[in-house]
C-alpha cells in the first residue's frame, strides 16, 4: 500500500478558539497555527477537524456537530436530539474523511440519556445531510477516529470505561451510503494506523500486551506481552499510547509505579517487519500521552504554551531535533 500525499492538519483548542496546524515535510520546532477558528458564542468544543484547504472547521459540542467557515459563518448544524443536560460522561467526536467530503460523527447517546443505542453517523461535509447512520451496541463515553491513509476507510475506537473498548470500521460508498464492520473483540484499544496503511496497532484493555493487526481484516500479525520488553508483568503495564514512528517502527509505551508510589513510563521501539523489540528510546515528554508519532520519522510533543512542537530523528540538513538517533 502507498499512502496518499495530502497535508496533515491537526487542531488544538486554546483560549476559546480552534487552532489548525499543517504538518509538512519542512516544518520542525514549535508550529504556528495556519488558521484560527472561533466557535459559536457559548459553544464548548469537544473535538474538531479542519479541511486541508483551511477554509472550514467541523466540531462537536455535547449537543451538536457544527460546520463553520474560516470567517465564522455557519455552513450547517446537526443537533443531537433531545438536548442533554448531563455535563459529564459523554464526549461526542468527529473527523473528516480523507477526501474531505464526509464528516464522521460518533454520538454517545446512551451516556447522554438520549436512548438505548449509541450512533455513528456520516454527514455530507457541504450540506450536513445524513449519508449513513449506524446504531451501535455500545455504551461509550467517547471515541477516537482514525482515517486510513490509502483507502479512506475510517476506524472508530469507542471507550466504554471499565467495560472495555469496541473497534469498528466504516467505508463510505459511491452511492452515498456506507458499510460498517465491527471487529470481534471488546478488550482491545486501537492506538494507531500504520502510515502505509498495511496494519494497525492495539493495546489490550487490561494493558498486558500490544498487538499488530493486518488491515482490513484485523488478523493478528504478532503480539508482544510486557515480558518481551524485559519487564515484570506484575509491576509493569502497556500504556494506551504510542503509535507508528515510521512504516517499519512503532513506539510502545510501558509504565508502572516505583516503591515510593511514584509513577514512571518509558518508550520502546518495535520493528513491525520482524515483530521484535528494538530497545528503549528517549523523548522529551512529561507524560505518556503527550507523545504523538506522525509516521514519517517525526513526532509531536507539547510546548510550554500548549502549542505542538514537531521533532524528528532525521530532520533536513542532518541536524538532530529529537533526543537521540533512532537505532539503525
């Protein structure tokens, strides 16, 4: 598989605004926002996504999904009915498709008190019209979307708290409909998709191991328990974080607690071609979920003001922007 070459746009929510950052091959260090969007007055943004042309933003609140232009003009709104007054426990999420034509929205309606089923809904990005709707057998608090870099299908990882995690995949059809697949496990959390689209990475909900699966069928290619990294499984667990540093290397995060009850974590490389660990690697992060591998040999961390900082093991001109070189 070969990934589609499109600029990657990420968002951060700061000072009541949605800041959009473009990830390209030459941008290293602290990233400056390429566009800033102002939500409607009174809207508290849960998740957001911005088109690659930076002209529109979509975001979810507890009770709606909203699409605005860069100047703040409304394009469309889809309200979640009935209105929920529950302030906690449900976080609707959204993501744009690879071609920007579809908005995928996860609605945790059960936790919001709206009914007995959660929903996954595909909207037309221009009009807001519902293209497809799937009622789910989940009681989720929130979910993360992962867009496949080649075929454009969308993975959804729904977190059900202590009850586990459900992973689905949706594919938009040419006729405006969609096909949905639910993977046959409820105890694995989706972490990341490989940048070449060939596989994806999950962590056991009980945090005992990390597994790598073939796309799209989900068959397990290999699994690495905590012991494979040289740690005691009674004292160490796999964090629900990490991801693909490159098509061949993944970052797995391990954590635990010292005798003085101080928590610790460390990052470890895995060669996904051979299925073997490649040793520990250091990153300048203060918490395990701060690190965001980008799949091209670079990664994001957080700056002092919350701005994303991009570093790379092999940046342009041969200067080291990260902590250390990657193992050869």
